[in-house]
C-alpha cells in the first residue's frame, strides 16, 4: 500500500474511467491516507470530490472523472 499506487489509480481512472477491476483496488493497494496525499499533490481533496459527486461543479478535468471514485466509495459504504 503506497501513495504511488494511489497516483496510479487516479491516472487510470482519468484515462479509462471507473470499472469493477479498478474499484477493487480501493483499500487494497492504498489506504485513505495515501489517497489524501495523492489528491493533495494534485491540488484537490476528498471533500472536493464528494462535492462534485453530490452535484457540485468540477474545477479541473480529472476531478469530474474522480467523482466516480467518491460516488462508488459512498455507495459501497
């Protein structure tokens, strides 16, 4: 579990969108602190993603793609 895995997850999400295989990586290849650090490095946060997933507006291209993660995580919780 590493921050690098969280970055790779975000890159794949932005490139290909969400998939069941990608979502299986949540919590197995990185944890919440790793994702928080990766998001911070990209200039956003989990709170920003949740706002987009809840119907707010995206401020960057990849945040709108990343909202799928927040939505999937919230639905699975």
